[in-house]
């Protein structure tokens, strides 16, 4: 879980792909981010999803999603086993595998270990892969977010790049680097898209609302809201494990010990009888402690 930027780029113009990769590499160098140029082989496959057909609104939401993210979809009677020669590459099968459900499928790339891609699935068809992986900022020799993987794979005459990148600070000293990195990603994606008129389809969706608004305050609010949700979920799980006497504690992002924060918050709450009587623990105290946690 984290504030995520989703993106899709589709073209059949090789010059547009070369320009996009060059732009990402140049901007990474200019921004001071480590990057790696990738030229390898992978496999492209269909990631298939089966959903219950409980409400026509759910079905419509999926269709809207495929239209927006992949430029359209094919309505079929049976699932595709091979990729079509031309887009749209996503497809939907209504009433499959039974009348109370439907399937939708999107193209996906399976690769050896590169950046945030770790795949052990071997199905799919061979494809060439060209692109750039940009690594996030480090603090205390640890990455503070996910890598930005701009990797184009080939389906017939078409080049497709679809992926996502999560940025989410877990400690106070990670906030500013993540804000800068998130803004940088949005700027690079905009430059890549604006650099060519030959994209067949482009899509960017930013859960931090920065790409659409250029409003940094909304991005910071998104980070805070996600951290609060992360902590609430982790604290509830840790409390349940503690009550079960399980020899396990929960951490957030692998960096923040939730039980340690819960115990500190409990110590702070001794003089907060009114809030403790209402909530069982001081929510504001524990959240302040979590959101200001240093390394």
C-alpha cells in the first residue's frame, strides 16, 4: 500500500519509444537519480481476472477502467489464447466461466529480476524489452520508494509500456525525498507523452493528485492519509497478535516497529483519561508518534 502512479504508453512508432527512453534517462541523470538502461528478453502474457457479476455498475466500472487505461477492449465470447495483431489488447468475456461472473484480461510483462519486477511465471510468449529503470532516493543505504520502470515490450508491431510506481514515506526523514521523487516522476511522464504525437494511447493516474493538479499540498495530504491508514491497519493486526501471544510483531514498510510505537503511545496516555475512556487509547498521540518517526 502506498501512493501510486499508474501509467500506460502504447505506440507502434519505434522512434517514439527511443525518444521516450532517452528522455527518461536524461531526466534521471539531471535529477541525480540512479538509472539503468535495459535491453533484454521477456515474456508477455495475459493477466486474467474473474469477477462476480453482482451489479451492472461493477461491470461498467471495469469497462471504463479498460477504456481509460488501455484505450479500449475487445468484447468476446471466449478468452483469447494469443495476442491480437492490433489494439485494443485488453478483453472482456461476459458470463465466463459461468453466468454469474465475467472475465477481463490485460497484457502484462514477465521479466527476470529487474528493479521492482520480480517474476517467476514462465507462461506467455517471448518478447523483446527495451527501456530504463530509475531507482528511488536512498536514506541510510535503503531505498525509500519503488523504482520507476519504463519498459517497452513488443506485441506484433506495437510497443507497450504499462506499470506503476509506489512512493510512500514511512519515516519523517523520507518525506521530502519522496515528495521530490513523486513530483519528478510526474514531470518525466508528462515530458515523455508530450514529446511525440504518435502515441496510440497514453494514460497516467496519480493517487497523489499531483500529475493532474500540480498541487504539492494534495500530494502531502495523500501521504499523510495513507500513513494513517497503514498505521491503523498495522496497529490492529499487531494488537491481535499480541493478544494471541504470537511470537511476531508488525512493522510498516519494514522500517517502523508498530508494537514499539503502541507501547510508547500507551506510556504517553497515562494522563489522558478522557480520551482513553472514549477510544481505549490516545489516537492522536500514537499517530503523531508514527508520522514523526525518525530512523
